[in-house]
């Protein structure tokens, strides 16, 4: 009861932990068009984005390639200056006070690493200890926790360059959290990870958010990440916010189709079952589409009943197709802007 | 603050210490070059005794101490600079900016950690082998060695500052490696690695002795040989410190311009 009161009072008092108001970022790109001719083009990577994230929220920030996600995250950390609009993180203007902000936030860029490549993982953590001036007891406690939950025990003495992608990513996430940041930005933290590693990372993030109320902003191309982690999802496309709400709401606006990939014992004509339509046949493998909101179970049961089934898997609709559908349903303007609730 | 950079330097030291095979190969190369150069110098000094103000024993000592310091002062590269240029090229440099640490001090700490390893790992063995094979004019008392150590530390700092400037050029030039190659070439020539700078005649010699690269080898070796004592030693330190201050200052200016470029223009 008391906790709920604090939660709802907080954004009113502080106006939210992350606040964007008409944020813009323009890049001037010079391209060589001839031996001496150069053409200057302007790319509006972020084109007037406004939103507020309250303390303790876990938000998905999704959109197709080049939508402006990483550019937004860079501005949120202060390593890129906005071209226009207003931006505050924990009351700090990131690009003006980058270093002060750095002590309060954690960042993981999935495509890059902050770990010291040639040295054992533990050395990078010792570095964080000094860099963020973490009190000794706190450092030990946080490290212990990360090592346990992210399963890093056997990896601490391994040079980072010898770690697998998934191991390195877990190492990077731990490195971003040793100084108890209030906000964690994750730019594609599950890119290239296998199913087991993804699950481990998700579980860790969910616990982090639940136990420490760390605010998390997550960009990803994997809608399953969002499904497991985020109550709220923001979709951006061409630098504009086109959706801000729940994932269920997104599916309702842009009902995607899930794909059932079926392996049969041998080649057969397209499968006919109720609730799904065949989209592709390739030898003994067939693809069937069904509404994302429907359950796969009855369809699977029907196929298993009538066909020599060897294996099957379900593919979630990807963000690209969801967005494509969003446009085909509602051609113009932002879709159902989120209230302050 | 200091502790962070101490951890960085120690990490860098350990990093180079793990490459044992590379260290052994390097010691071998330095030793072979030491023998070739020592014999060349012997022939030269037999023809022209007292060339450059060194007697034969001092000239041969010059060769071996230079071989011992070659990697320490990264006269011809081999330090942090390749990695920095690579991070600039790939854009990883942007995420380095996120850390609450000063980039120049960060890379300086890394390079000094490396220099410390190279002094012990790459320097000691060739000098010892040279001393066994030749009659070297090495001091017997500890004081000149201490004076030498201080001069080497200053030389390593000047060397860092030069390479930091060269590496930062990668922010503006497509080919940052080209500038590095030029800087290594200048280092090879003007540090006194091929021949002592006192041997160079006239204006060229005068100029070479005034350029920052003389801090890397010429000055530390002269300090060890006892050619600079008393006020001459103070003068030598002041010269090295002066260049270190000027070049590090220039590095800071270039660094803030580069940071502005990344942060404002987006790389
Ligand atoms: N430093 C830069 N200079 C010029 N253009 C840039 C720069 N950084 C990003 N852009 C452009 O801005 C747009 C948005 O890029 P951004 O990296 O933010 O996309 P993203 O949503 O993260 O995409 P992805 O899913 O591929 O990671 C792209 O068109 C990109 O080419
Ligand atoms: Mg991106």
C-alpha cells in the first residue's frame, strides 16, 4: 500500500527518471558522388521523440534497423549531443554532465564491449571498482551477486577474448551493474545469443528490476525479450515514436501472424488444418501461418493427429512485420499515444 | 583517482607479461641487432676514435642500452597506439567516453604499464648479454642508475605524448595508421637509435638534439654514461619535462577537439 503510494507519487514529484521532450538528432552525411563532387545529405535519425519513464519501469524500445534506437541510447548516456529538444536523466542533462551521470547509469552496447580484451574478466571488474569508486563491501557484494546469478564463477579468470559471445555479454552486463546504477540501458543485449543464454539474461534482468527497482530501457529485435520483460513497449520508426503502450495493445493494433514450421516424415501436399493457412512447402518441411493471438496448441494437435509429424517449431512475428502491419492498418500519425497512467 | 590509473597500469603490465613467446622472440631480435650494431660501431670508432664525444667502450654501451630501451620507449611503435587507432576507426571510442575516466590519463597509464614490463622483460636480458660479450662502460654505483631510471620514465612519457598526438589524428584522417608510421620513422631517426645524435654534423645535429625524440634514447643513455651530471643533469630533466608538458598539453587540446567531434558531430 505504502509502496504503491511512493510509486505513483514519484513521477509527479520528479517528473520521471528519464524525460524526453521533442528530442532530435540530425546527422550530416557527406558522400562522395564523383572524383571532386561531394554531396551533403541530412539524416534525421531521431525526429522529435517525447516520452517519460518512471523509476522502476522496464521499457522495451523497438523498431526496425536504422530507426534511431542506438542514437537515442547514445544521447541518453551523454556521448552524443541532441540537435534539438530537451533531455533529462535523473535530473541531469546527459551531454553537459556526462561524467556525473555516468556514475548513476549503466550501459551495455551488445555489439561492443567495455571489458578489457586481453585480461581475465575479473581484472575488468577491479577496474570498475576503482573507476566508479565503489565502496569495497558494496563491490564485493554486487560482484558476488552477479557472479552467482549470471553464472560467471568459472569465467572470472578467463581472458575476455576467449569468452563466447553469450559469456562475454553476461560479463558486460555484470560490469555495467557493479556500481548500482539507477538506470540501465541495454542496446541489443541478446543479439547473437542462444536460447539458453537469452533465458539466463532475461531472468537476471527481471530479478534486477524486481528486487532493486532498477529502471531498464531495452532495445532489441527479439519480441520475445519484450514479452518476457517489459510491460511497456515503445516502437520507433524513422526517428519517430509510433507506438507507446503494452505489448498486447501492440498486437491488437497490428495483429501479427505466427509461423508454425513443421517437419514431416516425407514430402506431402500442403497441410490443411483449421485456424492456419499454408504459406510455403519445401520438401518434407512446411510453413503455416496463424494469428499471433491464437493458441498454437489445437493446431499442433490437429497436425499431429493427421500427419506423420517429426518435429515442429513456432516462430514469433518479428518487429518488422508488426510495424509493416501497423502501417497497413493505420496509415498516418502516431498510434494511440500513451497516457500518464 | 590515482588508484584507478595504478590498476590500469598494473593490468597493462600483466597483459604484456602473458605473451611469453613474443617476449622471448623480441629479446632474441634485440640481442641480434645489438651484436650487429656493436660490431658496426666498433669498426666505425676504430676509424674515427672519439666520434661524437664517445670512446669505443662508451659507443658500444650506447648500442646495448639503446637496444634495451627500444621497446620501453616504443621508439618504433609497439605501444597502445594501434589499439587506440583501431577503436577510433570502429567507433568503439564513443563508448570509452562514457566512462568516468580521463582518456589521456587512461592511455598514459596503460602505456607506462607496458613500458615498465618492456624495461624488465625486453631490456634486461639484451643488456646483460651485451655486457657479457663486450666491455661496457656501465656505472658501478647506484646513483647513475637511479638518475637513468628517472630519465627513462620521462622519455617514456614524451614518447607516449608523441604517439597520442599521432593516434588522435585518426579522428580526422581516413588513414590514421599512416601518421603513426611517420611518427615511428621520425622516432627511429631522431631518437638516436641508428647513431648518437652527437655524431650528426651542423644544423641537422643541432635540430635533432632539440626535437622531442632525443628524450627517448639519447638523453637517458647519456645520463647513464655519466655525460650529464650536476647542472647538465638538471638541464636534461628540464628538457624532457618541458617536452612532456608541451606535448601532453597539445594532446589534451586535440583530445577535447576529438571528443567534441564525436559528441557533437557523431563521429
Ligand atoms: N554517426 C553517424 N553519422 C551519420 N549517420 C548516422 C550516425 N549514427 C547513426 N546514423 C544514422 O542514423 C540512423 C539511425 O541509426 P541508429 O543506429 O540509431 O539505428 P538503430 O535503430 O539502432 O538501428 P539498428 O537496429 O540497426 O541497430 C541511421 O540511418 C544511421 O545511418
Ligand atoms: Mg542499434
